[in-house]
């Protein structure tokens, strides 16, 4: 893709998200989300591969459906209450409809089935944008919408953590595994969204850091399936040794960064007298942990069958810059000591 066109598309992505962040009117927020969608579609289809075109078409149809529902709900709210302001949603019907529309846009279960298929058709760079940046605008709107029905968000959150864990168990494609990982993490954020919005935001930022390091790692080792992970040790031995730590951080094991949001969310749910919900969420985290352990095992404890001729191309050093990966990896592994600062931030 030409640098000029790429610059315009990336500017469109940034502009759409910024418009949503700055808007207090539903029409302006809807415009920002649509700019975001239109900017990423050419990036999805840039390889001119049938799977890429299929992913772009699926994504366009799903986002158009979500955008239409969002606009209809905002119009219905203005008709019923006379308010276009995002934070002045008072009627339960448009609020529930907007929650469902935004859930469809970010891929919350049970409206998740488009996400693994779309992510599988993309290259890892565009997949990274879809898994991180594209979640920001709808999530910020979810943060601002007052929820009259707390049960809906809890059910959506628990369903997402359960399906995100179960769905990834039998996958062999890394992009589909990361898609189910995204669904599970979004479930944790939605669980705590109504009780502590700042904690949900911290969880989102932590998820973005951890997912970025996972995508950049797979991009550096040029792996798209579990079988291809076995060749990683010849390309980057030191990186391969650190990979299980990144994956276990995504799974939420101490003493890694990923433990912090899960710990604080379970604590918050317990404070809200939702101990059964916290218990189910903790149990569903074990499902996700299983497929992260599968990836760790495949990458560090298996060797692919090879011969001296086959090994030679793998030993060629990668020309990709690893600076961003190094920063994301250090953040993924070493931010747990900042938990007291996060708690203080949430308290304020």
C-alpha cells in the first residue's frame, strides 16, 4: 500500500476514535464510529486475498448493523425523552438497545461469532489494530451510558468469559485463539464496568499492552498456527524463552502484569456481594489458561522435525524492528508492582 494512502487511513482511524472521545452527542459519536470502520476496511482488504476480502465484507456488514442499531436507539431515546446527550439516557429500552449494539461492535458473547472468522482472514498487523484500537471507541461509549439494568451487563460478561475460554480450547490457529482471548478479556471488563468504570478502563489498557506484545511476538516469528510456533527457537531463542511469560500474563498468573486486573475485579465483585459471579469468572479463567499453556508448550518444549537444509532459512535474522515489542513485553511482565498506584487511582 502506498505510504500516502496508508497515512490517510491511519489518520482516519485516529480521527474517528478522537471524535468519539470528544463527543457528547449521539450523532457525533455515531459519525466517529463510522469513520473508524471505513478507515480500517481498506487495511483489511489490502492483500487482495479472498480471505482478506471476506473478512472485510463480514466486518463491514457487522459494523453497519451495529451502527444502524446505535443510530435507531439514539433516535428512539430522543423521541421518548427529547435528549441527544450521551449521558442523559434515561429510558431503559434505548439503553438496552445501545448496549446490545456496542456489544455487537466489540464482539461480546453471544454476539461474538464474527470476530474469530474476521481476525483469521487478516494479517497480524491489521489484526492487532482490530483487537486493540478498534475496541476503544465503543468501550468509551459503554462507559458513558448509564445502565439501568445491571443484570444484563453481568450476564454478558459471564457469557463472554465462558465462551472466550471454551471457544479457544480446540483452536490451532493463533489468530482465532487471540480472538477468543479478546472475547474473554472483554467479559472481565464488562463484569466490572458498572461498579468501577476506572477499573474497567485500567483492565482495557492492560489488555491492550498484553495483546500487543502477543501479536508483535507472533509477527516477529512469522507464526500463524501452533505448529509454526515450534520453529521459533531457531529464529529468536531469547524471545522464545520469554514467550511463556507473556502468554501466562495474558492468562492472569502472578507475579505478572495480567494478574493485577483479574485480582482487582474479583475483589470489586466480592465487595458488591457478587461472590458467585466472581467464583464463576475465576473458574472460566482456568479455561483460557489451558490454551495459553498449550501455546507455551508448543513454543518452548517441542521441536519441529527438520533437516540441515530446512533449518537454514529459519536462522536468517528478522529485519523487523523489535523496539515496540520490547517495550510491550516489559510492560506485560513487570507492571504488577504498580497495583497500589492503580488502587489509589480507582479510589479517586
